C-alpha cells in the first residue's frame, strides 16, 4: 500500500512539473514573438514587463532574465536621455547579472552585458565613450572566447564601429568586415532550442546595407 501511494505521489509531482514546463514554454514563446515584433519604446517596455513576470515565477530559468535585460536596453535607443538611460541600464544590468548567476560563462549573456555598457555611452558620448567602449570591447572578447560563432558578438562589435566617428577609429569601412562576419555566422547558427536567442539578423543586414551604399 505504501509503495502504491509513493508511486502515485511521484506521478502527480511529475505531471505537475510537466504542466508547469508546458506553461513556461507557452508563455516564453508568446512573449518572444511580441519582442520580435516590437518597434516602439512602449512595445519593448511592455515586453520587458512580461519577461520580468515570467522571471519572478521561474527564478531558476536564465532566459526570462536575459530577455528582460535585452528589451530594457533596447529602450535606451528610443528617445531616452541622461539619467533615464542610466536607470534603465542599472535595471538591465541587475537582470543580466541574475542570468549570469544561473548560467555562468555564457556567450549570449556576455553579449548583453556588452550592449548594456554600450548603451551607457549615449548619456554623454564624449566623456563616456572611452570608458564604456573599452569595457564593452573587453566583455565581447570574453563572449567570443565562450562561443566564437555567436553572430551577435559581431553584430554588437560592428554596430559600435558603425556609430563611432572615423576620427575615433570607427566608421562604415571598419564596421563592414565585422558585420560580414556576423552574417556568415548567422548562416551557420542554430539556436539550442526555440527559446534561445535568435535576434539580430535583420538589424545586421540593415547595417551592412548602409555600409555598402555608394557615397
């Protein structure tokens, strides 16, 4: 009798875990779809909020924290200024650090850390460019050491060069080969699961197209 009760208990726990897993998967897929279609600051804020809700329920999953950080840092490029950028970056940094604690030495997480540092430059490019640009570059080097075929490394590196003036070592000519490498990596890249990061191809193509435009 005791053995039968134990088997039933284990079965109930397994079914409960399976149902929770299915719910998590469905919530993540629908929210990633919203992120992929986001265009405005409000879109990204709303999507970040959804990922944060998932993260609060699934505290052992790194991907909701990662995507929340991604959506939050994206809003920095949509009209935020000064202290508002720093506040959003602080929030995104806390989220990506939580993701890092759950999944250490992950290339995608380090790319996001680099992007958050890059976003901080916009508060004051002249005074912050050297500091945060250097930190971002160093973090991307770590991301590359973890996975040299991650295309988002080269998208982020190419983006930084694209928007850096020639006089400071950037420009389209410097960005072009890096973005080409990103496109090559995208052609070989396959996400580990349907929930893993798969963003950046369209943006990389756009930047590369700008580099290839005739003057």
